[in-house]
């Protein structure tokens, strides 16, 4: 049983003056915050937030791209019991409309009265004021910079109090905010830092470019390290996407020992392997891989590319987690290379059984064992726990389980049944090791047999001309039976030849007939803010005939009108909320945009 | 040194070739980036390659507002000015 709140841990960290967080700017210029300074700055920002009228339990929406400002403001809110709601910033090219819709839904679902952003980004956001139910004000972090009066009573927090709301990355039309409590956060932080990583703050150093609005970046590299005062170096997320070599270069420069990323990032780093400056990866002891399905081929290529630079194969650590479990549920062992099993396809599809085979079959990566004090199980649809080697829904229990979805008892009750968190993921256990094989809702049922969409997608990827990692397979009601549909992003080749090649390959390797192959240009598949494919959204867009049409008929004027419309709404909203809140003169505003 | 629209477009074309090994067809100021077949990560890779070639940095908050090649050339010219 882990005692206390995250605030207690934050106050303890104040004693530490010789290590802390380093924030790197886009130019890789360092700003150093020993933990003592980090906590002092957080307390100051907390007082400012109190002064603005925020009280314990109030939600504060946050759209802050700079890691330094994000972390200080987040901790400031937590230090006075205000509940931050981290949201992704509008940085993707030309996606402003979709961004505004999602942001508005998240803010109203969280019932946040205030949104905090930065001077640079807020001009794009002002229109949220007129269009978002319950949102009363948008403030900028610059208002938290000056000295603060110390005339407020400190808040007292209980472990059961909410610490922050984590909106899951799939959040779109019906966003759900996971309530991370102080108790679930502290339990998961202990599981991650002590049980999983066996961290030692005298020798370990984290390096992360992960977005901070996402659980792996925020809990894994900001909050958990604070509880045990492990130092961390933060790279701006965009720095990594613009120049992927920066990840391993910074691990090398700062002698990083721990870093994590989703599968796609390993592919990206490998693609740029030759563009890296001289790197020495001998310091790295944990390279965690999670947050999306792990492709063994991607991991092998990464190891192959970086082994000559001192990367140890056993540093690769597959893991499993989700926001509803606060973050992590299982880690692979520290000293073993990652392991895979191959299971028989027929037994998996017909009998829901994982039978090991030596060759062929479905290859799956072990996500390791559950943390001490927690339990992982596999359950059938009647709520019965299954034995080893049987495929069912992964369920999880223990103190790390978050306390449901904010203001959504129906969804909470569906996820937390009979004392177990129902993950919605399919998989099995072999001698305590967890293997994930897919999502329950994505299961493809053809002629009474269950198929695993990933197995089909990974085969389709092998066809020359298809973009790796950008394939979605699902089934649809056909004329008289279910038909298999494959939607794939096309890199090259003629559509007719490529469609036929996909059909032939799937028939040869899996014995399945693809009813329809739809090829879309790269970027044509719906994805979440963190780049995960959205199978269900793809299926529904396909069914409604919208797929591949979005955003492709706009002329330049129409596109620019979108931006102008948001800016105009922003100006109107600002005027409505009083001139004193104007941050930039309108002329400067337009210069920023055009 | 100020770059002309044409020079910036050629730089963009070279960056796309480098990132995705793809040859783009005709490009003009009104060409929408969303029609070029790049996903969001590749688009950022292209932006990164252009920053390196031009020795400039695109401010984060300007990225969301770029929709067309014309938006991009105007932004580059403003940053270089």
C-alpha cells in the first residue's frame, strides 16, 4: 500500500538541489530546474492560479506546447488542488478546424471554466470562448511569471482526491476523461520507478521527447520521476518529429539511462540512423516500447541499426498500459532481450487458444509481467477468468486503477466491473507473461471465425507500394455475408495493380478473400492526435462514403478562410471579454497567421 | 537572402523527395499540402528538412495555419526577412 498524495511527494522533492529537470528549447538550449527550484516555481504558479479564483477541485484546461511552461503550470495547479486537464496543442499543419472541435468538446466535458495557454498560441484559441459551454476565460502562462503573494491557506488533499484528468488519445466525438487520483498516481509511480525500472536517482537519467498531454510522457517522465527525484531531460516533441536523430543524440549527450516511445518512433529513428551525429548509447539501460501495438520487425531493425553504437539488445523493454490504469500495467524484465512467441493461427481463430508453434503463425511480443500488488487476468465474455494460453479480454486490478471517467457513470461502470478494469484488449497469458493480440471491438468475424485485424494488416504492409503502419482491416456487412475490407495508404504504383497484389497476398498467406481494397493517399487514414490508427472511425467513414474525401476539395481561398474565421471569432470573443485581455494588436495577429 | 516563391517551392520538392522518396508533380501557391499524400509525421519531417536547408525555424504556433504551398512560401519569406 503506497501512502500519501503526489503533493506530499512534490514537497519532499523540494529538498533536492543537485539534480532535477532540464528542458531543451527547439534550439536545444538548456534551462535547468533542480527539483528545489521546480517545486518553488510550481508553488508560486499555484498561488497565482488561486488569485485568479481557481479553487481545489476546479478543472483547468491546458494547451501549452513548451515543455518547461507545461510542467511548471501543471505542477502549480496540482500544488493547490486544482485539477489540470492537459490537451494537445494545435501544431499539425492545417488541422485547425478539427482541433477546435475536439478542444471544445474536451473542455465542456471536463466542465473547465478556465483555459490556460501561451501568448503565442492563445490568439488561435480565443474563439473557443464563444463556442464552448462553460468556458469563462482564457489566460496565458505569462500571467503566472511574476512574484506571487503568499496570502493563501495551503490546501489539504486526500489520496482519493483527483490529481488530473487524462483524456484518452482516441477522444473525438465523445471524449472521456480518466480521473487520475493521487492514490492511483502514487501506486503507479511506485510500480513504474521502483518495481519496474528499479531506478536509482544517483545514476539514472530519463530522456524524453514524448508529448506531455499524453499519459506516457506526463506520468512516465514528469510525475513518476518526481516521486523518486530521478532527473530527466526533456526534448520538445516537435524537435523529434522534425529531426528524429535528436532522440538518440540527446540520450548520448546526457548519458541517458531510461527512455520510452511508441513503436512508430523506433521506425522513424531507424529511418534516420545514418543522419545521426556520432552517438554512444552504452549508457542506456531501458528503452521502453508501449502505447501502441509492438511490431517485432520494427524492434529488430532498430536494434540492428543501433547495436554498433553501443545499444544493448536487452535494453529494449516492451510494456503494456492504458490511461484507465493510470499508465502502466506490465513491464518486461530489465535484463532480458525482448521475447516473442509464435502461435498457431487456426487455434487462435477457431478455438480462442494460443498454441505455440515453431515457425509461421502469428508472432507476438511479450509485454512482461504484472507489477507486484496488482493482478492481470484474462476473462471470457461471461466474466469467468481463463487459464494460461486461452484468449480473452485482458482485465487488471490493483491500486493503480484510476477512478473511472469524469462525470460519466455509465462508461465508468462498463469499464470497472466485478473489481476488474476491463481493458477492451484481447490477449492471453503464458506463465504470467502477457501477450496482447488485438482490440475486442476490432475483432473481425468472417464465416464464424475470429480474425485479428493486425495479422491481416501486417501482411498487407508487406506488399510493395503500401505504406508500412498505415493499413486498416475491418469487416462490413456484405450482400449476404460479412466482407473483409482493407483500407491502405498507397506509396506508389498503379491502384489497380496494387489492389490486386493486396488481394493475392492476403489469399496466399492467410487464405482470406478480401472483398474490397481501398487505396488512399498517405495521410488519408484517420488517426488520433498521437498518430494511432483509428479502425472504427475508418470503418464508419468508409461506410458513409466519406473516406478519402476530407479536405481534398478545398481551394486555397477556402483553406485560408478557415484560419481567418477562427481569428475573426477570436477577435470578436476577445472584444466581448474586455479589451484588457487583448494580448496582441490585431495587425500583429494577422501577421502571425499569414 | 530573400528567396523567391519558385526557389522555396523547389526546396520543398527536394525535401519531399528526401523524406519520402517521392517525386511531386506540378506545384503552385494554391496547391493544398493535404493533397500531396504526406501524413502528419512526414509533413513535420519535411518541415524539419526545410529548416535545415534554409537555416530558419518555423515557430510552432504558425504551423497550424499552413494549408497551402502559398502559406508556406509566405511564412518562409517572412521568417527570412
